[in-house]
């Protein structure tokens, strides 16, 4: 089956734009969403088991780009289910190319950039996205330039360089890397692939939730996922809408719980105070590099989607985030990245106050193997008791 892509539509002003040419943002500044001909969708013609299974609701009209993306596991977590008194599952994207969920966005983003005529892609990255886009760029024959904060994990820097990416390190945060990426894109007339500044990364990310709905056979009641820029949360919301719009799955979607580290939690603060999203006032302080996003470019959109789902935002202390990596490995045999382990700490806090409704799906966005150096020494001492049984320090909002 071919893509049913119809047009692009602004999430802010609802203006419709041509999907056949390069578009970044709407003239009003809003994020663009890909829209599809839902009346032509045929669930009986889904083919394969990876993300290309959902080609009808993906934007790539031409040749598929692939590095053998598998359908990632949905793992039952019996130990946590017993402890928390709810049915708990883990969607584990650690087995994708490059070891993280960023492969989903890179696969579709690079493929779409190529078919729109781009020869060079430029993006800022907190770490993992830069590696994923460089790998898929190499596969597609596109030049990829990546800007990163100098504090980004060296593992991710090496990954970009090994894949032939053009890496530039900048002082400051991901926000400074983003400003530099825009400068490069303008000077070279390159395709800018910043989060939410092109429509197609989001489309790759939503494939995780199509997979989840098929694997579980229903939507979970609660979906707990880490939030940096927030594209995974928006992608989950969009996937629910599209499955309902195509009459593929019409059951009620999950409550989305977004998780941020206490050392960089601008969206938690905005959610708690019901105010505009303000930049985090101090340098991000967390081992979870993917969550070091002090000023999410579409924070208001993320919060809108979380609120519309009936969900919430939760901040977890760094001590518990780090401990959760080991707790999850020891209890369930899953070596999660710190970003993914943050969902365990958050869910534990919700369970303690009776606000964790099952079925629950936690989202592990990557393999912990990429973080072993950072996890080896120099971290806060683990709690003396299992915080998974008696969570202490998250703020359920």
C-alpha cells in the first residue's frame, strides 16, 4: 500500500499547506502536522512487522529507507505489576538502530527529506538524535550536520563522527545548539530538521504507538513517557487521533503522563502553575542527556496534548532516576536508559498515592548500554530501601 498523505496543517491556526514541497513551520510560526486521507485507509493491507507496516499513515510517498527496523517488544513487568497493584508493561525501543527511539524519527525524516530533494540535513541534538540522523543519512546518501552542546555525551559525539556526520560543538545548551543549526541551515540552504521545525520526525515517532496498540490489543489506561522536547507525547496523541479517525481503533486513548528530571523540569513547572512555559532558569542537571531541554520549542503544544488526554506531568529526583536504572534491571531484567528509567520512578510515585491506573505502559526510549560510563561511579547513593515499593520523591501533579 502507498502513503495516504494529503497535506500539511498548522497545529496552531489550522492553515493547510502543500506537502509536496519543503515546509518547516507555518507562516504563523506553528508546528505543521501531516494529514492523511483516512477514508482510503485499509487495516487489512498492513504488511510486515516494522514501522513501514504503517506506510499508509506515514508521509513517504516514494522509496522506503530502512536499516531493518524491528517491531520493538512490549514486555510484561510482573514484579512491578505485583508491587504496584496494576497491570504494567514496558514498550522497549532500545533495540532500534543506534539503540534509541530516535531511529523512528530519523528513518522517516531522512526518507522524506531525500524525496523532497534535500542534499543536506542540519539538526541540533542533545545526543541520540544526532547519531540516528547521521546513520540514516549515511544510508540515504545525504550529508548530515549536527550541532550539540559541548556537554553532550561523548558516546553520542563519536556516533555522529563514525557515521560521517559533520559535528559542531557549541557552548551552552540544546537551545544554543538549535540557534547554531538554524544559522547553518540558512547559510547552506540545507534542510532544517530541528524538533517540531519540520513535519516528519513526528510521523516516525508515532509508529511506536501504532505498534503498541496492535501488541496490547487496546489502549492502556496510562502511558508514562519521558519528556524532553516532548515530541513523543505529541506523537502518542496524534496516533490515537489517527487510529480513531481511520476507524482502525476507536477505544479511548491513554492518559499521558510526561516525566522530567527535577534538575530540568520546565513543563512540570508550567503544568503545576497553569502558566506559560518559561525557560529553566539554571543549567540542566541530570544524567539523562535526552531530557536536558531547558526551553522546549513547543512546550505549550505538549501541555495541551497531555491535558487533553486527562494526563499529568511528573518531576522525579535525580537520585531516584539513577536508582531506577538498577531497580528495573534487577527486578525485570531490562537495562533501560536513564530517560526510560525515569518513567519507573514516576509510576512508582503515582502508585503510592493511588493514582496509577492500569493497564500501564512505560516507555523505555533507549538502551542503558549507551550510558554505562556515566552510570559507573560519581552518582548519588542509592536509597536504602526500594523506592519502587515505597516511592518517595516524585511530584504527581
